[in-house]
C-alpha cells in the first residue's frame, strides 16, 4: 500500500557530473640499546597511526577528496567535510563504465541494469516510469548551473538549492537518475511529481532495486526537495561514492 505524502509547493528546475628514509646505523656499544629504543618508538608510531586512521579516517578522506580550490565563479569554499553549498564532490564516471539507456541518456552500467529491472517491474504494475536524465559531465553541469543562474539573476547559494555546482553533482557518477511519470508528464522535474502513481510506486519498491531518494524534504544537505531524483546504491563502488551523504543523513 502506497504511503501518504503531504502536498507541497510545486517548483520546476531547468535540466536539459611513503616514502620512508632510514638513518645510518650507529656503531659502538650503544648501538644495541639505541636499536631497541628505535624499535619501541616505531611500534608506538605504527599503533598511533592505526588508531588515528580508525578515528579520523572518514573525515580525513572527505577532506582529501574535496577539491583543492573553489569552483571558478563561486566565492564560497568547500566546508570541512568537502561540501560546497551543501553538495558533496563527485567524480565523472569513466567512459568505459557508461552505457546508453535512452536516446541521449547514459548511466553507469550497474545503475543501468538496475534501472531497467526497476522500469520493467513498474510497467508490470501499470506504472510508466520515464528516465529524464542520467549521467552529466562536469562541463554540462557547469552550463546547467551558471547559465540558468544568470538567466534567473540568482546567487550561487540560491542556485545550489536546486542544482549542484560543477564537480558536485550526483549525476556525474552515472548512478543518479531523474524519473518522470509517462502518464503525467506535466509533473516532470517538479515537486508535484510526488502526487503521481510513479512516485508512490517508487516509494514502495525502489529500495528493492537499490535506489534511494537523494534529497527528501528537509534533507541535511539543505537542497530543495526533489521527489524525482533517485540514486543507485547497489554496488560497493556506489556505496563508497555516497557514503559521506548517507552518513550526514543518518546523523541528522
């Protein structure tokens, strides 16, 4: 049975990615004692390093994966966890891992297989799921972000509420999809999509195919509610990509 969803305002967005050195050995009677002390010290350093990796590894990894500089045209800098204006950084999926799903739309091969199965299952229940958008390069995302920002006279912060800056879009991974209802195309890329049969079906069945809603209402990233935007988390690669976003959501 589909879960009830409270009505929300409608908003449409335009969418057309050791080196180790070793000191010279000391000679003489003191060499043996010095060697023992060095061994103890080395073991201590190794233990401390392992402990630090366990305690601080996730946050350190997020910092290392964050861009080293701001995005050209955006004054704000990434935060400590790597986010820029609420969005986490994402790489472009390699071309060898992309496959075509619809005309002009590609996905990561793992997400494509899962989406086809999802779409077929929906069709068997009389629901016409349509793939509206998949993989986007960083260059394409740059145009989507800045061109519309300019046309609407928006600040970068305002634009980021509805569209990720280049280099920070889930779509660049090839694991994210924008979905519409073929029987109600007027709701495409709009919050009114939540009133469709397609959205209600996704609420009940998407998890079985490893898809999850990326930006639910009131999400911790501060991105506008997007009932049409889902991401695939059904592989170890996908789980690694979205671990920071998932951890933030679970801690909210």
